[in-house]
C-alpha cells in the first residue's frame, strides 16, 4: 500500500490557534500553540460540541455571577 503525503489547507486561524484539513485524506489537525492534535471529522465535531458546551457554561456562570453581585449591592 502506497502512502500519499498530506497536503494541508487552512480552514481557520487566529493567533496560536488553527485548523487545517488534508486535501488527500480529509484528516483535520487542530493546532493550539505548539500542540497539534490530528482528528477525523467525527472526533473534530465532538471537540467542537464539548468546547461549545463549555463556552455556554462559562457565559451562564458569568451572567449569574454579575447578577449575584448586583443583587447584593
């Protein structure tokens, strides 16, 4: 079996964060600083869903915290 080298296209990038997709195999690479994680699309979607849930939880806690502060003043 012959292995085809990956050729990457950048899907998104900001600062030390980026996501690349191999045009040959479809694999995705999530880069966070010096750490790279290679994922298939299903795993990438699971990471996305987990990060989205964490973002919502943070927003909820920040809103509740601010309301609590206002309520005690």
